[in-house]
């Protein structure tokens, strides 16, 4: 029965992808210019990714280096649109889906939306987008700006499945969007505009928006099924992710967000500052990144004057304080590294990655955007014994839960390399 349901959904997905009209970035910009509802914050420019100095990093990312075209960064408002489902699918009165907020991942977003709402529920919400007078509940917002986290994973809370935003995506994709959102609000005097985020926001999302200068009373959670908005602001989304060649560079947008975070952090947390120069982060709480020889690794980092830090899941203010004045950062590959957006003086990051992550270039490119030197050290990946595996793990498949072995001589060499 379940297999049959999945098959039906996949068939519908193939049909929907072909028949649902979409509006891509170029068309959206043209619409905004024609209707005079767009604000170009930054014209298109070129950014050159420099080769890393370390030979290992150079070998890994030779195809990621060189000139990159960065599209113009813009904000636009659209009249009378509907936001559908847990991923915030934007649909116009003509039934067109706006690609910009989902970065072209239409099939994946449709699959999750249909899973959440059901086929009938999805088509009902889509119908309400085209014919809003059929929506008797009429959830309506006069002015809003879409800041829904594109990167999310499904979690289970009290038998309820909900989409939990991924920290790294939020930091690198959503926070820079505020640059254009603020400009559109200012230019078109949309003073009652609310920031629309996921229905069950994490505490660190609210904290990060506060650090970006946006009060909690200006934030609303997205209703589960749909929300009609009189004027909806959409901002450029610069896609990031762990897959090779999928990160969309925009150093000016991300530096803007980083500068805002840093300046407001000092203002809000003047008595909560750390001055550690060399810090390291081992995500031992994450089953897919445990280091088997961690005791020896800890002895090495101590001899090299590195201090191990931990990041709280809920308190962004506390977990960011160690990054503010750090100069060198050793870390296990993962979204936690995006806290370098808080770093004022960071000169170098050293990434520990496993042998099957050789082509993941997202954090190398982030370092390039922020003007930080990148180095790396490879770890071997070992099968984890059955007895140690996490029961009922909802984030990782069994074949993803492994232990890493970090070659100690390689670690010593990269820590002592001052070039």
C-alpha cells in the first residue's frame, strides 16, 4: 500500500513538473522592472576564487577556482500571492511558481509539500492561489517578506512531522536576503511588513534575526497549509549546500550579513566576549562525524595552544562568542563552521573531512568569500560497531553513521604550518 502511494506521488510529480508554470530569476527581474516593484541592491559583478596555498586543498579544489559571475542582488514585491506548505512555495494568481526562494529545487519541494498536505490538500491550496475567493478561512497578511529556510530536514516531535531549518543554510542563504528585504521596505514604504519564517522557528533563528536588527514582533511563523499575502517581498537567494559545484557565490551579500552580525553582537552582548585566539570544534554529538582517536587528537591540539569549544544548540549568543576574536579555527566539517560569520579577525580555518567528502567545496568557497585562508586534513572513515549505533536515529541512515580516524602526524603538520 505504501509503495503504491509513493508510486502515485512520483507519477504526479513528473506530470506537475511539466505542467506547472514557473518564473525564473531573469523573468522575475524583468517583471519587477516592468511593474516598477524591484530594487537592485547590487549590480552583477565578477569574483575570482584564488587557489589555496596548501597542496592538498589545491588538489581538491582546482576545479572550484577561477572567475565566477555573480548575478545582481535584488529585492522585489509581488501583489496578491499565496505561500503554500512547509517549504514556503510561492504561487501567483496565474498559478506560476516563483523559483527564486527555492533555488530551482522544484521537484524536491513539491515532493515534501505533497507529503505534508496530501495530494488533495496541495491541489486545494494551489486552487486558492488562483481563486482566493474560494478560501473561506482566508488567512491573509497585508505585507510580508519571505524568509523561509530553504534547507531543512524532517523531524518528529510528539508524532508530528515538521521541517526543521538547517543552521548553515539559514546563516548563508536567509540572513543575506535581509539586505534586499530592508531596501524594498525602505524604497516602497512597506512599514507594516512582517518576516515570514517556518511555523516552528528555532530559538537560534529568532536570536540571529535579533542580531540582524529585527525584533521578534516583526516575525511570524508560516501556517501549515497556506497564507495569502497582499504584498510579498522576495529577495535574491544565494544557494549553498554540501554538493560540489552547487554553491552560488556572492561575497558582498555574505560579507554584509557578517558585518551586521558582528557589529550588533558587540552592542547586545558587550559583557559576554571571549578572546580565545585558536579554537577548535569537534562535533562528537553528531553520529556521522565521531573521531575514534579523539583523546590523542585532544592532546595534540592542547600542545598547539588550541582550545576546544562547544556550540549550544539553542543559545546562539553563547555559541558565537568564541568566534568573535578567534584567529585560527580547526573544525570537523559541518554547518557549525558558518559561525565564522561572527569572526572579526579570523585568518585561517582548518577543515577535518572524511575521505568520501573530498569534493565538498562549500566551506572552502565560504572562506574565499570572507577572505580567510583555507587548509584541510583528511580522516579515514571506519565502520561503527553495531553496539555503538544510535537507536531510532531520525537524521541519519545506518550507512551514514561511522567513526573517523584522524591521522595524528597529518594533524600536527597542518597545525604547525604557519604559511
